[in-house]
């Protein structure tokens, strides 16, 4: 099942909730995802290029979700989720790992999900407990299109200058080019990484204007996500 997750806030234990970033995760029916987290404020005009320092995190890969039953009631209490990173803005693609969390329903609010887990806090550099509140976006067809996923893997294409498992010359950063674009509902997100070169874009469908508008652009070039 495809889903659009928009983060309302994050809380690092023991602090209060804060919305320091604009975070949207697009996940296809086959569980491929692009997760883009940009430090606020977003640019004006919206198609202005942002500096790389404003990208808190970008991830693309695949996810799994396993229901966990309450031992007494035998009903689903929460879902344990694993996000496997195929591309990661924080580390070289070959070193990309995974993160995990537990998703709980919020009583009386079917559109909300509370995620709990532990991961590296970028402010402290330490692994800390966290809570994130997510709201589900509307998954609908736009211009007759439901969901599209594009993947780019330079290892498969065999392009000159892209790594095939060998180390480069001394002092060079190994280049492993990978990219993923997910178009779902009224959103398109794309993430491309080649060595230290990172490119990120987010497009949003403006129904009243009948066109796609670029909301986030980081890195040179472009992904041509919205057309």
C-alpha cells in the first residue's frame, strides 16, 4: 500500500516537540521510498536553490513493516518498521545502512501515526530516543497518474567514471552513483548521489493552477521531477 507521510514534529528525549524541518516521505506500493528533510524556512521564491547545509537528511531505499501483537488481547498494538537505505546523504552509498522504529496508532485520529525509536540526533551526534508525529497525506491520482518510481544505478549502466567496487586513486572519494524518484499523489521527490555530489528536489501539484511547482531544490543540475 502506498502512503504519503508528512511529519508534524519530532521530540528528542527528554525535550519538547519541535518542527525544525520540512519532512515528507513518499512510499510506493512496492515499499520503495524517498525521504527528504529540509531545515526551515523554505525558500522564496519556491524554486530558489538551497545550500547543501540546509539539507538535514535525504534517504531513499525500501521499507518493511511487521505487526506486533499485544500479548494479552492478541490485537495489533503497533508495527515495527525497518527502512533500508539504498542512498543516504550522510554517508557514502556503499556504507548506507538502515534505521528502525515502532509506529503506533493515535486513538481518535486515524490520519496520525506516532513513531518511537532511537537514532542519531544530528544536533548532538549521539544515538538518542525520539518520537515523531506523522500525518497521512492524500494518495490520489494526479493527471491520471497514481504512482511512478524511477531508479538510477550507475553500476548497472556501467558509465565511465562510476565505481564498480574498486577503490579510486589515493585521496579520491569513491563514486557510486544512485538515484531514485517517487511520484505519488500530489508530490514528486527525487534524490541523486554520486560520491559527494548530492541533488534533491521536491515538487508539489497545485491543483488550482493546474501545474507542478518546485518547492525544494538542492544541488546543481535538476531531476526534472514535475515536468
